[in-house]
C-alpha cells in the first residue's frame, strides 16, 4: 500500500484567515437550493396539469420517474467527467440542460412532450448539478466534512421552502405555462453564474483540506499519481470490488426507493384526505424547512458521533414517518409527517456523501459517489410511479406507505452489518 507525502502550498504555510472551501460550500448551497427547489415544484405543477389534460396520475408520475431514473443513472458518467474535467464545465453545460428542460414544459401538449423535456433533457442538468455539488465539498474537507456537507445541502431545504410556494404563486398569477418559463430562466441564471467560481479541489489553488497549513517546502498540491494529501483513496473500479461498496449501495437503494413519493404525491394526497391545497403547500414548506435543519444538525453530529450511528437514527425516523402517514387525516398530522420526514431525509442525504468520502477517499470521490448514486438513486425513480400504480389500482396510498416503512427497516438491518473497506492491494515500486 502506497502512502503519499502531504503536499505543501506553493508559497509557504497557509495563513489565510478565510478558507475558500467555505465559498465552495456557499456556492453548492445556492446551486442545490435552486436545482432541487425547481425539482420539488413538480408536485405543485402536478394538479394544474392533471386539471388541464385529464391524464391519469401514473402518466405524470411516470415522467418524474424517468427524470429521477436518468439523473441518477447519469451519475456514473458525470461523476467521472467531474473528476476528469472539473466541476466548472460540467455545471455550465448542465445549467443549460436543466433550465431549458423546465422551460420547455410550458410547451407540453401530450405526455410524450413532458417525458422528452423533463424526463430526458432536464435530467442531464439535474445530474450535473448534483455531481458537481457534494463530491466537490467532499474534496475540500476531511475533518469538517459532515459539517460542510450539512451546510451545503441545507440549501436544498431552503429551496424547497421557497421555490415550490413561489411556483404556486406564479401559477395562480400567470398560469402554469408562464410559470415554467420563469422557473427555467431562474435555474439557468443561477447555476450558470456560480459554475465559474467552482474549483474542484483545494490543492489546485495551493491549499489543503479544511484550511490546514503546509510547512512551506513547496509542491504541486497533487502527487504525480493523482493522490491527495497523503490520504488513501480508492478508484471507482477498486471501490466496486469491495463488500463495503455494495452494502452501502443497498442501504441507500432501500431508503431512497420510496423517498420521492411524498414529494410528487403530497399535494394530491392532501386533497384526497379532504384538506386544502394551501395546507399541502404549507406541508411542503415544512418538509423543506425541516430538511434544512436535518442536514445542518445531522451533518455536524456525524462529525462528532460518527456516520453510522447518525445514519441509523435517521433511518429509524424514516420508518416512523411512513407508519405515521398511514393514519394521517388532519392538518397537524400531515405537518408533523412533513417535519419529521424532511428532517430524517435531510439527515440521510447529508451523511451519504460524507460516508462515501470517509470509506473511499477524496481522489475519485465524484466517480465513487456517482457509481453508488447511479445504482441506489435509480431506486427513487420507482417510488412515484409505484405510488401512482398502487393508487390507480386501490384508490389509496396505504400499500405504498407500508412499502416505504419496510424498505427502511431493511436499510437499518444492513447498516448494522456494514464496515469500512480494507485498504486496496496495489503494486508498489
């Protein structure tokens, strides 16, 4: 096993009072807020499109499922590109795909139009937004990785709080078609602008993770074989050959299998149980707000007590929420569901890239995260369409909610069996 000496900064010990990694964290915060806020607005568009076209729920949920499938599946491709070309170019191109895809929804006249604009085009942009976000933060931090990821990902929750209600107001004021044009334009403007300030890893600008100081002897910041800061890192190919990779993948596959169900169907479920659309929008906002709190708290907590106990706590809360919504019939019960579900979902999301970075290192973080996200994240594509099928067959979401509880119980069991990987065997000179 080969360990590489810690690279030094080009001009001596770093005396920067402010570490640029926190700028990266802020940029990712903004990008995730805009991208995921727009994504969660699909649930707000859902009733308006159903009302105009009189399509069944499975048709619209299928478009979201295609979108979720592709943006997850593309992770393995875009992750490699981010490691190879850097996040700047990937996000700039992705911003055009996501903004254009959302804007083109305004021209939809048939279900296949939606599948093309949102399911195919927007998914490329969304995958680019994700793969240039968390893996980049992972590369800038080690000791404060959970905290930084929690802060960065809390932007996602803030986006959910403000953007879906804003989309709802735009729909009420102008109609859903102009609302899509405005939303797509905002997404493109934010992501394209921030892409120019993203830097792939601290060594590229003569810094070290967490703002640590070098000893002034000089150096490139990156070893000839591509390793970072004396850390042991796995390539994606090496990671895939470990048991740890597959256990983690199945854990996140199970917990993400039904995670998008509430995000797509919550508004329509709220109307089904006799509550108002306004209550549904409030619940979505609480879900986003608690997701922000969950990411902030659980990211920092995972730095203190470890990733595994933190993930276990959040999976337990997920089981509780799926059981709780089975009996939800009033506003306060719906809002409690949204709060706890959002908190635990945010916690799981914050721990995921941190845990992968801890297990497999920084060097190929985007590739390894992308590989897991491709396999596990694809599961999220099935939740909304399965929920739609179950509802169309039974006129109820009860079996879908039970499936959500069971899959998270499986994740909990596997978490207790998970262990970090053993160091890869490599030839040494």
